[in-house]
C-alpha cells in the first residue's frame, strides 16, 4: 500500500460499533485502500487502541473521536477526547483529526509531540459555507494544522465549486469535500489536486460515515481513481439521475485507450445552461447531456453549434469555447471527447 506520506490517498472511513466488527473489517480495508479513518466515536463498547493500531497492517491511520456538534457520537468532554487522540498518536497513528473549536495551541502541540500530524477539521451539515477556501481554510490553518479539513453540504451542483476553489488556494495538505448527492463528484475529483491529502470512501457493504460517500469499489472500479492527477481531464454526465452503466463504459474506455480523463455524474433535472456555464471554471472538458429539457436548455450556454435543435454532447475546444453536438451513440460521444 501507499506510504503514509504519499499524497492523494484513498481512505476508508470505518465506523464499527464493536472490536469484533473492527478487526473483521480492517483486513478488507487493507485490500482496497491506502488509509483507514478509525471513527472511534462510533464504538458502542470499550475499544482497544493498541490492538486496532496493530491490526491496521500497512495502512496509514487517521484517528477520529468526533463530538455530536461536528457530526460524531462521542459524549466525552474535549480534554478526555484529547487524551484518547494523544494515545492513538503515541501508538503510531499517522494522523489525528481534531475539531476546530478544540484545536488550542496546547492541544495541537500535544498531538504533534506524540508523533502524529494534526488534521484540524470543520463541518457544516446544513449548507456549503460561502468562501470556504477564503475564510474557513485560513482560519483552520492559523490554528496550527498540518492538514486542513473543510467540509460543507451541497444542495446544488454549483456548491461544489467552493471545494475546488479551496484546493486551488491551499498551500498545505488539504481535505475538502461537499457532502450529499450533489457533492458526489467532489469525492472523486479531489484526487486531481496536488494539495489533496485523501478522499474518503465506504466499504462495499455501504457502511459509510457521511452523506454521499461512494464505496471503495466504486472509486476503484468505476472511476479508477488511482489514475487521477492534475492532468486528468473532467467529463460530466449531466442528467436527472446517475447513469452508472454509462459511467463505467466511459471510464473503461479512458483507461483502455490510455487517456487522462474521468467521467463523473452531475445530477440535475434543470438549469443545464447555468450549470455548464458555471463549470467552465473547473474546467470541464466535455459533457454528456441526458434528458430532452436539459438538452434544449444547455444550448444557451454554448459558444458554437454543429447541429440544429437539441444538443446531447458538448466539447471544450483548446481556446475554451464550448461546442454543442448531436451524437447517436456513447462510443461516438467518447470519440468526440477523445479527438478534441
């Protein structure tokens, strides 16, 4: 597995309720991921930190003991949670996750002295904070974070742009996520950023710890995330639902043809023109548009057309112009992207 210092890790967020469940799950995590986040606040019985750290094998570990106000389940006061996290660091956890309101100078120093890098985190489970990268990120960095983690909730696809803006501004390892179905694409595309430390996934049994988590199997088999990096081009499948078979098809073709591209879902049933226009910023190199209403609406966002009427395929030219096409098959769509 990847060295703990390696950037852009795929981490499984593991929230077991018992030690038996944890010890049964860790070998499965080792087979599929680079890192495990141990959500210690999910345990419903006493846990054995020494055993957990031994059982992780070659996995990097993020130890997390989150209180309810930050989406966790631990009822311990901050000073008691800190003692547990210090002990995890002493036992070899590479990272500990400390909430922003508990990240005092003394707490951060204690964790770092114990041997861990400190992830200072803040979450908003209701909305996507405005200027996530301009306000939240610097404030957490100023608390002494080795890694900054900022998480909001996306109700609209355009909320995801705050995540990508955060990565663009970051000057140290960062975890940035938009929770919820609208934010799914951030969990994949985070791995394109050089400043991304990791992205989270759930085991294939669906035992996730946050809204919108993909399974590690999806991340590996559908999106082939181990191939993603700054040079990877983004292609959006815009429609009213996730077209899973089409995602697998396109991403398999990218892989087989040796092209640095990834197709991700943009789930929406309206506002195609506004969405496509907004994501010029990312930028998105091509679009597959599914649904007659979206195909009509998207035309107003385009710079050029090769067809009359509705458009179901969009390509971004080298000069940044978006060109609309009408294609008859997924393979024709893919060839159009590949030739642009």
